């Protein structure tokens, strides 16, 4: 037996360092456990963030698809309106020419005397009538011709 009364044979300093070592090990285990829990929470936050981002991506893809469909429909409607506009412009040109021709014919009929052969023109009236009407004697009979412009003319 030791003179100090210890039966284990260890000095008090060694026993103290052993209990300190157990305390250090316990703190180390608690720190490791805390770190593991912190890492688990961090992974969960990261996973939640990824899930949220994936939901946003899906939502944006859906919205993009809807916008592309809307844009496609709008583009088709724009092309249709442009074709109709071209037809209307052509019809307006035809009607303007007809109106001018009819006005010239009315001027001719109002300023000259009509005979069985046709109009007798004075020299200044003769210049106001287009040559296309002078060349064709059937023009007066064909004034109500249908307008020839159609949407098919403007398809490319």
C-alpha cells in the first residue's frame, strides 16, 4: 500500500487528469453532436432552398410556355390583319380609280352632248378622260364590276 493511502497505486495528479480527460471527451462528444445537428439543419435548409428553386423553375417554365403560345397566336393574328389590310388597300386603290373614272365620265356627260355614237368631246374634256376608257367602248356598260382583290393575292 502507498504511504499516501491510495490503494489504486495512482498519484492524485494522474487521477485528476483522467477526470479532466473524461470531461474533455464529454465536451468533445457534445461539440461533435452539436456539429452533426448543425450540419443536418444546414443540409435541410439547403434541400428546402433547392426544392423552392425547383418550384420557381417549374413555375417560370409554365409561364414561359403560356407566353410563347400567346405570342404565337398574336403573331398569327397580326399576319391575318396585315393580309386583310393589304386586301383593303388594294380595294381602296381600285375603288379610287373607279371613282375617278366615274367622275370623268360624269364630267363628260355633263359638259358635252350625247349622241347615238357616243360622247362628243370638246378639246379640254378629251384630255381629262383616261386613255383606257377611250380605247374600250364597253366601259359604260361594265361600271359595276366586282372588286378583284382577295386575300389569296397576298399569301406568300
